[in-house]
């Protein structure tokens, strides 16, 4: 282990996903077992780093958490030390509390911090690194959209949940001769909808990267009905939108780094299909069930592997790096690479060709 890396902090930021505890466990156990380090967990993401709220992560604290969903440390998708929002006299005020975060880091005599999160958390981590904090990153998100890595833990578990839900909708759609629209997560990137849509045999897949036209979607429903199938399955990412239209926004959250909360494309699609075709249509929004529950076996293994890689980076004193998976192996990239915006589905992605080859429509 690097000479000055005996006390390490860990936090989980952004939305929760299956596998967070597996990563915490791998980081803590590897550093304790292999290097004799002490581990300090910050509660509720960057909130804990700014407000000095911690939990000691000893061997007992991280044992038997591999299969648990969520995160034993808690998380927050609104906390940002550089844009700290708090209500004062009934008004939301924004201040820069990055100095407080640096002071808390120093107060605990930490030699480094491991940040587990998506592109937003990595962006904040990159800024703290520039301010002098030694940081290692671990990418997570069920959207699989972090740059610098071809896969994030939590994604496969979410695909499993979405696929099972689509399978169940398939049977009721067939029984009632309906169009069933399942709205899955994916604000700007359609990886989850693409994978779950293919895995479930969905007839239409709508993703943010490919704005759809209404008539081709109607055409799929009419043709299936005319051939005697009499039902259609549509898998729509929450960020999907019609060509020339906008994403469907459910609400805005003041004080959040990304205040837009999407939701409603599923109902819009089902309602429009029914009005245009006369075929009874229903929508189901899967929402947070995609984030919850125990991680699947793949994510347990993958999250443990990424945690090991992060511990290795800490041990080698390779700060400012993020654990990554590329070309079939563990590697690492600069944290700044992950902060450069979401990794989108490219129009020439092989899975799009795979889906089209079996007759799946993307509404174009």
C-alpha cells in the first residue's frame, strides 16, 4: 500500500442500485485484509462529507452485506458540496461548501476517499480531486451510461427486473388482446430499454437516442392485430420522445444537480396508440422497483471485482482514477472521463441491428 493510505473514506452518491453493498464490502475487506487499513464510511453521500456524518466500517460492519440491496451508508442524489442548497428563512440558498468537505476529510486524518456513483458523483469527485483531495472512483448506475466503462454494476439486476415485468405483461396482453407499454428507467441513455426489450421479445423499443415517429408504432400494432396476434408489447425508456417532441417531464426538484424528473412517456404512448388504432392499450411504469432488491449473481461478482480494483488503485496511490471494465478486463481511467456526460447508445450499436433483424421496431 502507498505510504500514506492507511485511513480511507468511502461514500455512495446518486441514486441507489443493487450491488452498492457488494462494492463497499470488497473495498473495505480488501484494504483491511491485505493492507491493514482503517475504513470510514460517510453517510448519505456528499451530505456526510460536508456535515461530518460518519460510520466506522470495520470487519463486522461489512460482513454479510454482499446480497443486500441499497446501501448501508445511505445516499443522496441532491447533495453537491460545490452547489449546496439549504432553506434559510423560507428561501432556498445556494452556497459553496467544498471547503467544509475538505476540512472534514482532514479532520478524520484520511489519506484518500473512494466515491461510488454515477457521472454526477464522478463530476463532483473530479472537482474535489482538483481541490487536492486524493480520490478513487467506482462507477455505478442501472442506466449503464457512465463514460469510461463498458458496464456498470446494478445494470444487469435492473435488466432482470425489467425483463421479468415485461414477460408478465406479455401474458396479460395476450389474454386481453391489448397493447401493453412498459416504461423503464433511462433518461438520456436507452441501454436498459434496449437490453430488456430484446430479452423480453418486445415488439417495439423506444429509446432516447432514436426519436420515434408515431405512424410506424401504430403500424406495428395494426399489423400484429391483423395477423391474429392481437397484442403488442412496447418497451419505452422514460427519456424516449417522439420526433420533434420533448421528453415527458413529471416534475422539477429545486436544489437537485439534475432537477428534471421524467415520467409519463408510457401513458402518452399507450393513450396515443389507443386513440389512433382503436386497440385497447395500457401502460405500466416500473419506476423504483428497478433499483430495489438484492443484486443478481452477475452484479455481485462484478461489483466485488470493481471494489477490488478500487482498493488496488488506493493501495498503489493512483489517485484521480476510476475503476473500469473495458474489452473484457478490469482497468482504470481518469475520473474526468466519467464526468464528460452520459454514455449513449450509438446508432450503429450491434444490439440495434440484432433487434431489427428479428423484426423489432424502433418507431422509425
